[in-house]
């Protein structure tokens, strides 16, 4: 259609998380997650790569608990 633009689903998710105040996201970088991690960084959310999903979820929980800042956990 003329005059329309497309937007990716990962971009929508990243913008939604940013609008909810998420400042940090933790996860394991890999093929299913790399597009999400890139989209998060493009909207200003700091993505921190971890060695496994359990550590990523603990880190996100610790950030939220200790700083009262929203954090996310990205997994496939």
C-alpha cells in the first residue's frame, strides 16, 4: 500500500518495554534472541548478556528489587 511503512514485531516489543520504564534487559545472546536484543538497544534499553537463563532471571530480579527500576528477562 502506498504511504504505509512496516514495523517489526521486535521493534513493537522494544518500544512497549521502553514505555513501561524498562531500563535493563538480561538474557542469553543467541539466534532467537539477537533481534530482540538489538531492538532493545536501539530504543535505549541496556541489554546485558548472561551465560544462562537462570542467571539472567536472577539478575533482572535483583535490579528490580534493589533499585526499583524495571528490568526485563529475554529468553527464547
